[in-house]
């Protein structure tokens, strides 16, 4: 399932979003412009802005606020990336050096703060209280998710339920907010707004679960990341959790040691354990279930090219290799 047809469908709108992004990055502080433009111009799928555009379009909204809010969501996402890379001491993202590797941790954190605050200025300019409440609540939950993930690093005893909670806080919440504010812009009914929120939540969960899979099976030329980054950081993602739940005692000991100590030394042995326990297929199937729930959530909204694209996006989330 290619995302290119979706991008082609909203190509003019995405160009308008890019213009807003460039205009809103303006600052008298040169370093802010440099780092912001570096990370935003560094590629990426732009799924969250796409969600704002598709969701608002599904309910007939064609006003300029959709561009401002799509850019707002991208700024919030970019701020979380800047902070994540500092916390994870990451040196590469999307096949290029991270901002913290180039400019230092302090500058990355502070520019992330700039992007957060600029995003809230943009929301105020739009002036819709329900939108501001949605995004404010989402950023707070995302911060909780970041802390939960930090607490769970090197914790080999986390179960699937609690791991999914981390995903829904840290990753899926911004997908949910993007889908919800589009429906709000389109003056959707409360039931339709809730449907779009559920769509975004399940889509974001599916997206992260596939990221978990790609950390053990992807191609660096596609993902822009080294295989095993999560393992190095001691992150207990779903494939590892599955081995802990269904593997042999020896496989469980292997995974526990890897999670608790971090590092890449046991990567090959863990791949063997994943194959023996079908851990990657299990995670893929959980992602597929989440994508199916996303599609079911919007079954009742009016048919349109926008709805068709939302359904295609759910397919892309689980079929992608990057």
C-alpha cells in the first residue's frame, strides 16, 4: 500500500502547509532557524499533518485554519523528536545525523521548547477552544508517555497491556489529536469527532507496532535507522515481550539479559528466538488488528475521497517498510 497516492491527492494542501511551516519557523535567533529547518527539512512521512488535512476534508472543511493546525501538529511532533533524541542519545534519524549530534543536547532541547511554544501561539491564532483543549491535553499525555517509557527502559517484566499503554500515550496520542482537530474544524457531530479520535488512536498504535518490527527486520536504507537501536537502549518492545511470554526458559533468560543490560551483542541470538516464537509475526498481526479497528471506527462517516484516503493510510501503516 503506497502513500504516494494520498500525497498526490492533497499535494497542493501539503505545499500550503510547508509554506506555513517555513513562515512560522522565522526567528531572530539564527540557531533556532538552523536547527528547526534542519530537522523539519530532513524528510519524514508528515503523517500527522496529513491526518489533519484528510480529517477536515472528510467533513467538508476547506478553510485556511487547516494549514495552520497541520503545521502546529508537525511542530509538536518535531519538538518530541528533538527531545527524544537527547533522551535516547541517538546519533542518527532518517539516515542523517540527529540535531543533538550536530548542535549539542542543550541546543536541541531549547529549540524543541521553542517549537512547542510556537505551536501554542499558532493554536491561539486559530482561536478555537476545543482545538486548544485537544492539543493541550495531547501534549500533556505525550509527556507522561515519555516518562513511562523512560521508567520502562531496562524493565524486562513489562507486559503487553502496559506496553500498549506507553504506545498510546507517547505515539498514538498525537495521531488521535490530529484526527480529532480535523473533525472539529469540519464541524462534525460529537459522535463523528469521537470516531475520528478512535481512528487516530488505533492508527498511531499500529504505526508504532510496525516500528517495533522494523527495528528487528527493516533495511537501514529504507528506515534510516540501525537495526537493534531499541535493543541497545534496553527498550522492551512487543516482539521482546512476546518472547518473554511464550519462549523457552533459555530464550527468556536471553531477552531478560539483553533488556536489563542493553547492547547489541545478543542481537543475532534474539533474532533466532523471534523466529522460533513467531514474535515478529505476532507484532505484525497486532498492528493489523489495530489498523482494522481504525477503519471500523470511521465506517459511519460519509463516503468521500478523503475517507478512502484515510482507509488507505491505515493500510500503509502496516504494510510499510520504512
